């Protein structure tokens, strides 16, 4: 979703700082209007009212076109709720150590080989072919493509560029020329106050990994331990010199809002957001993915499903596709978002939140974007799904179901009747599969109590399903207490609610 606005400003002799602050308020206000196609006159007037006419005159033009606009949401936004991360079909039993988006395709590396391919209609990869030239170059991790079709990649900690020749063949890669990467004189104190010596430091000590180009191709981002690094690896950038693909200015550190004493790696730019990985102190465990707003210079840790208790890194996306690399299941694999079936009644949610507002958690959906919502615009339960209709639902793209709970409860009361019926149809559809039932809690209460509560939630759902005829051998239960929070550091009751859940996951026999 892209929304844009254009400001034409005539300034009087007032403080520019005040003016800029009010412009930023307008921007944040427009950004808060989610999923709106056209602004009404009333809405426009409400924002214009914030600007005093005795300070300056503002003409606000709303532009809702594909070619012009200010992006509001990041590439991960539409996958934050109702999705889980699933393994790509291209994964092997070996290490998948990098994924890259090219102009009209994708590439990834596994076991020192580089593969390219096209996308499926949905989110996963389709057929792939090995790129012999690229594999011979031993590309490390993420790489990037220039406007002219050349690729910039890392090999043994150095950046290289490979160009296409006139006969449509790949030329021999050349080391990227970056100012400041040559040998430099370093002064060292000698044995006395009157004697100083100098030396050239080893250039091999400087490494550069996982390059990524900005949309205009004129700024190159990468991870490096270049001179002045705040930790081991920081995120740096270099600007192109006179449109020369292989000549770049001296590295610039991206500053304290991104870099830390820990390792920052895998930079990826989408619109005004920079995505990167870090193992800094507030990470869940190991390396996690962060999102940085290049306008406000604010960074925050992404929640599930993008991060886990494993190492999560190398997230890339183009608005239609999103991928990341993670070892959450032990082996580094490529993951993509898959839509899940969420079941929660309006009454349960409203009871937990203390109001009658409509919540998006109350839906049944699949990857084909065919959704059956059991709420209307007024918040009334309008479900007309009976057993016959439910049997006809398309479950082939759904592998996970979720049920939410009110605080400190483990009972499946009558309000869950329709949700249980839907889950039964979900299980009946996948007759050849087993299912893992995982109970979760929020963070309130001791971890010992929450562990028992999470186990009871999983066990009681299993009992209900067995009473309805499901073979207990197909159902495995586990309690995870508060160890895998959907919303880390939950701040309000709605966020706590999303942590209190039971997940039913399809497992192939």
C-alpha cells in the first residue's frame, strides 16, 4: 500500500524548526490512515487546520498513484498477523547461507553453489537452476544486482563486481574499488618519547560482506569491520563515483541508531526502511532481524514470525515476496511467510479486552486470499458456516491453526463451538497428516505456573478432538509457557491476548 502527499509551502519569517515539526505531525497523521484509497474533504481540512495561516500558506495535494507516493508500511507489515514462517521447497539437508532478490528473479546459495530461479504465483520459489559461473566464484551470502545487470558480491571478505560482456557472457570478477581500502600509513609510538615509527596495517584484516544496492543503484550498503567500527561488524555504505559501477567513495558508518558493540549484518533497503540483523542485547536469542526507519532514525526488533529463539537474518522482500534465512529448526534454511488459520470468537476477544470492538483475529483464511469472516462491520457474529459448508473450504494452503484465550483460562467454553468445528474440518481435510498442539501463555505469573497452564491448554484441546473421533496418535502436545512470545514485551491487553494461544500445526507423517 502506497500513499503520498505533496506540500507546496510559502514561508513567512518564522522559525523553520517549528514549521518542520508541524509538517512531521501531518506526515505521521497521514501515515496512520491505513488502507484508505481516497481522503475525504473533511480529513484534508482536519490536517490543514493544524497549520496556522499567519505562519505560512500550505497547499496539500494527495497523490494516490502507483508511480508517486511515500511508502508507509514496511515489507513485513502484511505478514505480521495471521502468518507463520515455513521452509522453502528449495532447502536441502545442507546449509542455505544466503538469499538475494534480483531484478526479476531470485538467487540463493547452498553448499558453495549458487542457484537462480523464478517465483511461484504465491510466495515460495519455483524451479531453480545452478549458475555455473557464479558458483565458480564462491559467492558468500547475500549479493546485489546493478542497473546494468552486473552483480556485486562478497568473496573471502572482499567485494567484487562481475559484468556481462558484449557477447552476453560473464567476465572475470574484479575487486570493487573503494576509497580508503588501500594501504594507509599508521603512526606508532616507539621506544622513547622522541622516536615514532609507522607501518601499513594488513588490508586483509578489513572484511566486507553481504552488499546491497539502493533502489537508484548509487549507494552500496554492506557489513564491515572498517576503521572506526563500533563492534566487530557494522553497517556501512559507500556512494558511487561518477556513475562508475566499480568505483565507490570511502565507507561511511551508519551510526549509533543502527550499529552497536555487537555484530550488525545483512543490510537490505526497501523504500525508507533498512532491515538488518544484529545480536545486540535486546535480541531474543542469537541474531535477530531489526527494522530501521531512515527518516526518523529509529530502530526496533521485529516480532514473530520473523524472529525466533534461533538465529534469524538475511531478510529480503519486494512487496510481493519475502524471504529470510533462519536456523530456528537447527539447520540454516530459507523461510517464507505462509498464511495460517486463526480461530477466535468475538465474545472471547471482547471479554478479554473489556469492550465490544471488532478484532481482525476472528477470521478463517487461506493463501489464496479467500477469507470467510465471521464478523460484520458492526461487530455482530454473522457466521453462516455450517458443517456442510465448512467441508468445502480450501485447506490445502493452511498448515497452522490458532486459538486464543482469556487471561488464566484453559477451558474451551461454548464460545469456541464454531472454532472447534472449523478445526475438525481442517483436520479431516488433511487425513494423512499428524498434528502438533502447542500451548502458550503470556508473561504474567511464574514461569513454572505458566508452563503447567500451557500444557493444560494443549492437553484439553487434544481431549476435545479425541472425543470427536480424532485418533490420539495423530495429536502430539507440548507446553511452551512464555518461551515463544508472539509479542515480546507486550504492553497492553490486546498484545497479551496474542501471546495466550494454542497452535495446531500440521506435521507430515
